C-alpha cells in the first residue's frame, strides 16, 4: 500500500541527512530466477548464518542477530554484494524450522519492529524460530536516503501547491530526483519487491528450510505474493494480513486510501459521540461537520505547534490519519482533539504525526549532511567482517520515507508525463474530494511522488497471478483504512485457487494484533497447518461474536 508521507512541524524544523539514488528495475521477471538456466548462485544458497546477541541498548537479550549476503544484481552474481540484516527469537522447544516476518511499509526495519513488538509473536516460538529482516535499502541493509532532498520532496507535495501550481512542483520533484541520484548508493538501481523477494529465497535456504513459512503485513503481503510467483514450489505456510493491491496504479491506491480513512474517521466519530467527553458533542453528523470546519479554519489560520511553528489543518489531517490505523488509539485521539479544541495544545496530535511512515529526525537545521555514499556495497573478494551491514548510528534519518518512495516507485510502471499530470489534476481533484472531504486533498499529492524517477517493473501487475502453490491464508479487515477489504478478495481471485480468505469484521489496519480470533486462526495455520474454510469470518469481538 502506497503510504502518504506527512510533514509534521517537528520534521519541518530539522534537516534530513544521508544518501539515496533513483530506483530502476527492468520490466518483467529477471531471467536469473530460473536458477537452473541462469547465472550460478550457489555461493549465496550454500551460505550459513552466524547468530549472535543483537547490539544496542534497546535490544532484548534473547533476540539474536545475523546476516545473509546476496548479490546486488541477480543477473551478475559475480559482481558486488550486499548484506541483509536478520534477527530471530529461537524456538522454545524442538524447532521445525523458521517463520519469516515482514511488518510492512515499505521502508520499515523488521529488526527494529521485532525488537519492539516481539511479544505478539511469542506463541509461534512453540514450533518455529521467528525471523525477520531489513529488506535491501532499509535499516542496516545498505539503507537509502535522499539527503536534503527528502524534505524538499515532502514540502513540495504538502498542501495545495501540487494542485494549484503543478508545473513548479513537478520541476522541484525532478530536481529532487536528480539530487537523490547524487546521494545514491549502488543498491538503488536494484531496490524493489522483485529483488527483495529473491533475497527471501536466499534467506530460506540459509535458514535451512525447504519451504518458506511466512507472515506478511500490509506491504509485506505484496512481497509474499511476489515471492510465491517467483518460487511457487518453495511456498510453505504463508499468511498475508492486510492485503495490498497487485494491480491498481498509484492514483487508484490514493483514492482507496482516502476512502478507507474517511470511513475509519466516521467510525471513530460514531464511537466518540457515545462518550460524554467527546469534544464534538453527541451527534455524529454534527461531529463530522465540526471536523471539516476545524481543518479549514486551521488551514487558513494555523495555531502555533509545540515548537512554535504553524500547525495547519493538513497537519491535523496527517495526525488523525496515523491515529486511525489502530482502534486501540481512538481514546488517545479523542483526548488529543480535546486538547486542541480546549487549549490550543497540538502536542497530542503531533505525537501521532511521528508514527507511521514519518520518521524521527535528530539533527537540527545546519547540522551535518553526509556526503554521498557510492561504495557502500562490498566488492568481490573484500574480507572485512560485517562490512556489508551499516552501523545503526549511521542509518540515515530519512531512510524510512526515502525507502518507501524508492520501493513503491520501483514497483510501479506508470510514469505519466508533465502534460498528462497537469491535464488530469482537475478530474482527479474532484474524485479525491468526493472520496473524502477530509483526506482527499491530503492524499491527492501522492500521485506525484514518482515523478522524475525511472519507470518501475511491470512484473507485479502483469505476472503475479494464477499461482500453483500450497494454500495461502489471506486476512482482510472490513474497517481497514489502508488496505480496503476488496483488495483482499480481488487479490485472492487473482492468485487463484491457492488463496483462502479470512474475513475480519473489525477495525484498524491488519487483524493479527487487534483480533484474538484472527491471531488464533493464523497461529493455528502456521503451527499446525489448520486452515479456516475459505470465506469464514472473525466477527466483531466488541459484540461478542468472535467467529463464524
């Protein structure tokens, strides 16, 4: 799912640093996927992982870290390589192998996610080593960056400029793409889901597994589906939760996101007005009107943020959008909105803006800007132990948004011209505003994100379909604001008879962490191979209807 980058005040006042370049993947399936006829990859498939305690103050003591080495370019495996960072929790008893996790994004560090939220997956250690990784270009795995250009991209697409003066914004995006190229490492022409899925097969073999057992969330479902298309005979027990689209262009993804967030907002307000403390009163229709008026008022007359900079209506929209990803955050969102209305205090909402796809920035304006990193990857014969992994303190501050843009653009083959963009904006604006009076404007600028970057692969859209694999479990959540439920059924139809759908009748993005019913059914499948019937459901737990 293409996420919308937000620019909270705390980000605007800081510099972003590091190195990035343009992403380019050739169209279609790389020839080397058929290992019997392609280049020799045996040195990668024959490697063993050395595990040790993870370094870092916030790393759990029982979490182990390691790495695998993969070719930078699978069609030229004798060339440069890169190291992919891994982390695992060991099985508590006899291990039947590993289950590999991807937490979504794209652009998020799997190692950091497992370190912070590993308790959600401890039941799986009853049979598996629970393993995750930082995909190429992310975290410690040759992280990408745009240097100062990341902030320029976010500012160029923040607010109305992208729709009121598109020619200027397109020029700024084209210039920013060139600046990203200046800051790029060699991984950028080889970033994206097609190559990341190939890396997963190297991981599978290095972990000693004959088949890949996998649990992917959101973007991780795209990654899992691409793996299944590339290596159908290596699919073990695979679960895709919060199913991404494989076919829709970025413009349609943005519309789906706007509709999903609008629905989630209305569900939140329906819940809020049942509480006497709701800052918008006890009438849902009036509450929706008040939210829209408040956004318009803040856009025309922003209030000071906690850092003294303007906090606009679009800042508020971005914060609400992040909070709506989980129903557990609704009480906190209610309090944050009350703080804003009662005291003009933006701190609660700004706290949401620092989550999701935004990023922490620790260096102030005028702070150091690292030089472009062009030789980050290990050349053949280089023996520096661990040279391929980036030290944690050297991961660029903008790695998350830079990787998100690079990977999504590498996966998308559409590159409309400037004339096509400007000619379609009025029509698109009307569609987005109809989809969501709150989130439409915020989401519309997403369609500009890949302008100035090379065309991405068409493999995902054209070839990931009609798979002949072991059964896969697809979980769709009815109230998901990011990956609409229809994407689950559409992707299931596209993948074919291997796909089994579980309907989660709940709220929030993905179901595993929020629904005990989904959690149990996913664990039962991964641990014991017990699949729910296709089309079965997990009902609203608040209503006491756990499953059907």
